C-alpha cells in the first residue's frame, strides 16, 4: 500500500477549470464496521435498527465522516492526486445516506489560484433516486 516512489498527481499547471471526476460508491457493511471499529463510534443511529427506526430517519444511516472520507480519498487518489493536501472544506450533507445505498459523486475544478497554489474543487453527490446528498467546495493544494 505504501510505496516509496509513487507518482505525484497533477501539478497546478496541469489542472484546468471544468475538469471533472465521477465516482460511484456503495456503502457496504464491511465499510461501516471498519469505520466504527477504528473510531470506537457506537452511535446507535449508525448501527442499531431498533433505535434508528424510532427516529425520523427510520433506519440506520451512514456517518457523514465516512462520506467525507470518500471525498478525501478521491482528492488524494485522482483529483489532483497523490501529493495533494486539503486546506479547507465547506461541505453540506443535504440528506442522509442509508446502509447499502449507492452514491454518485462528481468533483469539478471550479477555480485555480496560482498565487496561493490552491484549487477549488466543487463536490456534488446524489443517491440512486437522484436526491441530493452532498454539496460543497474543497480547497486543495495540488502536488508541488
């Protein structure tokens, strides 16, 4: 997994406004259990069907930090890629995500600030029913 000589992602001069990345992720039990185990997060809203059914959500939901992790991973792996560093996030979670849902993410370069070495990447995500899940902007330092 860790490589000594991994190739850096796109440098700021290689990035263009309007560039897009589309990802589709399905939230599986293994992902939820790994997150909950690593963080020791025992929020009943995430794992207890009896508790969650008594809430307005009606079923267990996915922790928003897991969705944030998908975004962070996409930045680190693909856009701009290895060597990137997230400086700021402004993300709104519009609707809950339920276990086993498939989410479509779109990341798009909206602005490049060469002087500050920052790229604004907008984030949009929708569930299978096309309901909006996430919208926001992540400010990223591309690799140097």
